[in-house]
């Protein structure tokens, strides 16, 4: 039933959206209203890794990790009010494309494009698939390969066919399913444990009966219900939470293709801001619906979820490091009746699929618009559409091939490694975007060398983390001083500072950016008058696009095409001509159906093609709507400040 709902929403969005142009496929025709944009931002962020990881963090170490979520509330608002006006004014489709236009040259664009694809394939896909597969294996006893191949197949179908519009609308449907399921389980969890006071008192006493003697293993943290913790000895020092966490978070929310692409699909700036507000409000939910149930799971199933003896943990969940990752799945299996268990199964699948579709679509956009167009400068729009769809299929295959690696890791150290990769690779990129948007003097040489040196330093620390993993609770910490005493959040601050200094020094020592690298590309110049857009790598929409389809045209697709572009999406021109031979008619119908599924519109030979669509970079807002949006911004910031202050 769940799969039918998702496919129905996907096909409905395909029917109503123009998918035959670059903007139509990759930016949903820039026609989205605020609520699907906001729901898609939330669904893209909350993957199955959140359900497993946040609940597991809550069970293991208290509420500290929720700081990532609440930091994201501030960053998604920064996106809507500070970064998006610049991106919309510049008229870009991808984030590497913005860097190319802002700094000139090609190397920074290609650098970021390749780095983004690397992060997508080897971190986001792997974590979400591991978490989703763990849940499926516990709940349904399915073979992990069967489960994920089925999920990827359905995901790839509507991502390939429908583009961003299908992804956003299915994300909106899946957000509703996720919220309903998670809030239902939260209710059952609190009822079982005995309410709020029972949670606050019971967590401190949830100590497993078997643990390593003379160690801290299995003992809940004294600061479990605090976000701001000791600045030297804690797992999440408070200065690092405020500064060190904000810089990678800024990369994710303000310059990552997966997130920004959804906001760029909004019909105007007001709707994009509304989407950011909705996402920020929804980010409050994971604390109550995911993290607190994870802590309740520790209270209810202490010996299993909080196991502290490696051999015992190995028996319980095949992972000697610990079994806190099973906290959420354990609640689902133990507390919910059969019907509701099916709902939670749909929730986990929805979380996995919404994340994967977001990554597939965004990675496809980056590959097509930044890498393919760089090497195929005269690529036709038809060619770009095909390349984008084929790349999604290749990503799906790569995901399946990645499963054995995820399986072998057992999720123990993989999740830690993924966090390390993100923390050590993202700060330099954040600084480049920050200076590019808000410092007019930043130039290409400064950006390139800042990025290169920052990533080199980050990779050195990352390699040291791989070579010297963090010790377990009963082991002596004999790592090098830079790992033992410099927390990764503090290292994030240091890495950001190094990148900042390099960019500033190199930029000031070299030539100033050209005027075209500044106009409508920074905060201070976003309102400059619009000039005719000149593409360095033009997308041709000449009559040559028909050459690739000449053979099939001779086979009888001679239907008349509607002139009005609003009618083209209904594809009336694909009806067979009455003069065609019956065998050719049936063949033509099959071809037409395939073309409709892929959203590829074809022209009659000799007919002049429509002009390429110009990106509209208007930042105009209706005064009344702007007032409402800004009032909501103040309310949202107040709510964020209150909850962070309350739990600090």
C-alpha cells in the first residue's frame, strides 16, 4: 500500500510538471510553493540514519547530539534570508556553477563538483542504506540485498522519470508518513515508561547488569540532559557546539546541492523563505519523536540496548562496540501492535527513500551541469536530459555495489568515520561560499588555494583518525596529542580559520575580481540591474536536436505538436497519424509511452524549436507577504533560542 502511494504521487507529479527542459527536470520548473519545499527540505535531511543514529545517540550519551538538529534550525533560516537571495539573483542551477560564475575559471567548480559527488556516494548513501537495512533486517527478516534492490528500483523509477518535481512531491507525502509514525511510537514509548518524570529519573539508573569492572562502561553520563557540556573533557564541548558545529552545518544547509536545489525550485523568494521556515519548525520534532524514545528504549531494555561488555554485545547485535543503534528498532518490535509495526516499517522506508532520491537527483544535477557540460560544451538540451537520467541509474548500481562494504562494517565504526569525513571536508567549502557571497574582494586564486590547503589539512587529520581510532570505554587512550586533546569540533574551528587566512591573504596579494564576477553574485550586488545572460558553455536547442530521432520520425510519429508550451506536457502531439501502417502505429505508441515516461518532448522535423528559458533572478516580494514571513522568522528564532536555552 505504501509503495503504491509513493508511485501514485510520483506519477501525478510527472503528469503535471514540464520535465523536458533543464529547469523543468532539475529545478521542477521553478514552480514549487512553500509547503512542498519545506517538507522536502525536512525529508531530505531526516534519513533513516537519523532514526537509527539519533535514537542510538540518545540511548548512549543523552541529548547532546540534538544540538546538530537545533543548529540546523538556525542554518536553514540563514539559507532563506541571506544565501538564497544571492543564488536566485545569480540564476544558477548548481552550487559549483555559482562558484564558477563568482570566481571565474573552471578548476574550483570541478574541484567542488567532484568533492560533492564523493561525499554523496561514500557517506550519505552508505549511512542511510546501512540504517534502513538494519531496520528491515530486524523487522522483516528479509535478505538485505533483496530489500535494498527493491527500494532502489522504485526510487530510481520516479527519480529518473520525474526529476526534481517528483522527488519534492513524494518527499512531502513521506514527511507526513514519517511524522505520523514517529509521533505514534513516541506516544507508546512514554505510556510504557510512565511519563516524563519516569524518563528523567529512570535514565540515570539504566545501568546494565553485566559490564567491564573498574570502568565507565555502561554508566549514563551525568550531563545526559544538557546540550552545553564541559569544554575540555566532554564528548561535545560547548564552544565547539556553538562555533565548530556551525561551520560544517552551514555547508550542509546553505551550500549543499541537495538542500539548495529544493529552495531554488520555489516559484519566488517568498515561497523559498516559507519553505525554510516550515523546515525549521519541523526540526523541533526529532528531539521528541526520535531522541527521547531512544533514551526510553535504554530504560526499558537496559541489558540489551546499553550492553557494555564486548562479548555480550557481539551476541546481542553482532557488534562488539555496542548495541545502542538498535534502540529505535527495538521499541518498534516490542511496543507496537502488528498493524502499527507496518506503519513504522513504511516510516523507515520513507526516510530511506526520501534521502536517496534527494541524493540521486542532486548528484545527477551536479554531474550533468558541472562535469558533463564542462567537457561537452556544445551538448544539446536533449543530451543533458538523457545524461542526467542515465547517471541516476549508475548511482543506483553503485549503491548496490556499496552494500557489502556497509554490511562488513557492521555499523560500528562506519558511523563514526562518516562523521569524521564530513567534519574534516566541509569547513573549507563553507568558508569559500561564505567569503564568495559576502566579501567582494575574494578571487579565484584565493578560493582555490584556500580550498586546497584546507582540504589537505582536513584529510591529514582524517587519516590520523582512521589510523588511531578512539579507544573504547575500558581502554587506555594512547593516541597522538593532536587527536587526544583536540576535539574534532575544535579542529573544525581551526580548519575554518586556516582556510579563512589563506583565502584572505592570497586574494589580497593577487588581482581583484572582474566586475562580471561580482554583479548579482554577492550580497551587496544582488540587486544590480539584470544583464542578458551569457553562457560560457551554451546549451543548444537548435533543430539539430532532431537528428538523433530522425529514424523514429520516419517510422511514423507524424502527429501535430501543440505550439502552446503549457499544452506540451500533456503530450497530445504524440498521437499516431491515421495514415500510418498499423504495425508502425503500435511501435510508435510504445516509443511515445517511453518518451512520456522520461519526459522527453520531440519536435516535428523542420519546426523551429522554442527559445531557451531564461533564468528569472527577480528578488521582488509582496510587502504584505514579506511582513508575514519576517514576523514568522522572529517567532521561529525565539522558539529556537528558548529550547536551546532551556536544555543548555
